[in-house]
C-alpha cells in the first residue's frame, strides 16, 4: 500500500510565533528555563533531552566538516585543521593583552523613572521600531506621521527619505529595512539628547534617561581561597584566545604547517545587560570557532574561501537559502584590528523581515598572535608566536631572491581568518527553521521539520496494537535500529496520537508493525512532512533508514 504525498505547508519567519515555539520547546523537552523551580535566572537556559541531542547533532556535523573531513582548499588540496579544548579560565593577563579588559564594554543607559537599564544601541533601535525616536541629530522628525514616512521608506527601499542624511544614523537606518535589530557601536560620550532618545520603553516622562556609562561584559571569578583584585580571573568571553595561546604548542607537537587551522567548541560567558529573544542572546552559550593561520600575502584568498564555505555549511543543515544572507561589515563596524568581516545572517521570526547575526567570518590580521607574543607592548609573555616558513624560504632561494629579503619574508606572524559561530544560536536557527504550524492537519498543531540527519529522534517504532505478536516484532526492530541511530519505541495510546507526538519532536519517519507484517514481513513507513505511507520489507528497514539519513 502506498498513499499519496501531501505538500508540507511553508510558513514565512514573520508569521511564526516565538511564544508558540518557546512553549513547544518547553513542553517537548528541547529547552527549559535554568533553575526554573527557583524562579529561573535571566540569560541562562537548560537544554532538555531533545535539545541536547539536537545540539550534539549540529556539533558533531561541524566537527566532522571542520576537523575530521575539512573541505578542499582553493588549490584543490585538503585543508589541514586540528582540534583543541582549552580551559574556560585562563591567566587573567590573557584578557588584558587581548583587549577584553580595557575594551570589551557596552554603553548603558538607566531610566530613573522605570528603574530599567538598557544597552544604548538596543534602546535606540527599540525606539525606532516603536516610532518613539526623533530620527537624526540635526534633522528631527516633526511628528509621528513623519516618523511613519521614514519607516515606510525603509521598508520599501531600504533608504531613509531625503533630508535624513545625518552621518550617525544613515548607514544603520539602511540596515534596518523595516524590521530586525541592528547592532552597532556608540561612542561612550554620546548623551540621550545627542541620540535624540526622549524616553524609555517602560517610561512615560521625558528627561529620565542617564548618560551612557561603560560596562564590562566579562564575568569574573576568584580561583583559590583569597578574593581580592590580585586573584581575580575571568570566565572566557570567547574560545578564540585559548587557540592563540596554544598556537606554538600545536606547531611543536603536531605535524602541521602554515596554512592550517585550530578548531574548538566550548562554553563562553558574557554578562549581557539585556539577554533576550529566547536563547538568541544569553549569558552562557557554546561557540564553534576556528582560527585559520595563513601567510599574510595569502590572507585575502583564504578569507574569500572561508566566507563561501561557511555559507554553504549552513545550507547543509537544511536552512532555506531565502532565509540566509551574507552581509559585509562597513568600515566603521570593523574591529580596530580587522581589515574585513562578513556575517552570515538568518531571518529569525523576531527580526523578520530583517535578518540577525548567525556567524561571523573575520580577517583578524596578525593582531592576536602579536598581542600575546614576547616583546613589543607585552612584557608578560615569554614566547614569540611567529612562524618560520621553510617552504617559502626554498621557493625564494630558487627564484634568486637576495638573502636579506629571504630572511625577512620567510619568518612572519601568520594572519588569521576566523569563522566563529554560536552552537546554541545554531540550535535556535534549526528550531526556528523547522517550526511549522499545521492548523489544518489532523493530530498535531505544529511539526518540527528538521532535516532527517539532524533530527533528535530519527525514527519511531510502533506496534499497531499491543497484542497478536506485534509488540515482539516491533521490539526486535527497535533493538536492531537503536545500535546505530537514536530511535524510540512507543506502544501507548492511539496510533494517531503517537504520530502527532513524533511530528512535534521532529521525528522524520515512523515504522508501524501491523497485522500484515505477521503475514508478509513488511512494515508501514510514514513520512513526517508529506504524510506519505508505503510498505517496505522488514529486513530492509535498517538499510532504508541509513540511506534516508545520509541524504
């Protein structure tokens, strides 16, 4: 028996409810509020059984694609990348020389009326979204009608109307595009009046906002028995610095040569002032970062390479191309050490029709290795983090280059290309992408349409009824499949309710053992997305599932 396939309804991101998605994640065991029985803790989340499995599936795929089987490089040769797992707590001098202690700050504004605290850039964009901001510094929207004209212009053309060309806002307004948050840097000396901010979202009075003040985003701790400034350390705000500190160790112990990469997955911590949008911005999160070390004169080639590779990788997760963009940073967005940076951005339900950051690919130059090297401004390091390029030396000798030039060019501090993404943010993207309301479908109001390879549970195995030898056959099939894949056995409730539960947790296939199975050794397999059903031989189920999960 074969039933016809039904098309899966597609829902635009802007039509997906984050409240409904968050509720499903709690109900079905994807994500829970941390320490919920004590009222929770803002900015922290626990990943339930299905969320953990989903996260591990993404993590393992990233590791396979970056470390175990990295792509072929621009020259057609396999790229060399090794793995690392560095400590969350490093010597605090790490963060002094990386610039995090002195420069890892956000400007904060307090509202004396509502007693709320805001990041200045978030407050600015919130008020743009709500229509409460007088646009510009020297050019001001006279009333709400004029502010509405500005928003309509942004939605239609991506540009503000003529007459609103203040340098502080124009580029950000162009990025706004009628929705979505825009992240950018504000000078710490800017006042609410200079930003044309009149009152806070929770406030009703003007003139209640304080001047911005700096706030360091690192969480600190005190290893050992004495809690004073001399013993203060930090929970890492990024995994990258542990890679830079181990650059020479990897060179000395592994058979690698420039160009090569060091990859790492691990926890990072940032004391976000306004964690928001579910797990999009939280204070504890996991990162997937790779630092690719290359000769300075090849850095632009590798930057372009990783820019394209990382975009393709997100498509491999099953993310729709229409929901992904690449956005190059403007010059005034770049970090002081960076010559280029591009973000892979995703159209989240809370940013649609705009996009929000998913992964950054940055050209970091030689800033980090130089900052941690012995000499120069760093009197604390005891190691030079440069590289002697023997192959380049031989090539220059064969080209007849003079000795002084060979000596100068064959020893250098490598430049670094950094693809850096959040693992927990990747979980959010797959949750948003898979979340599909199905109001006209029998059984489940929602399905989670994960690509089968990344679904937390790959298959459900059901006896149609718990008698007549069906449970025994189903249990035997379950025992066979569970040695290779994450599968579930379920013999309770009606078959329709079992299907509905599997749809909501994103299980792509369900195998049902029924009366016909006992006669001809075939089973019914049901497709989650199309509802199509067909019968396949019982002894072919394992190979059939293997093939589907490999797609």
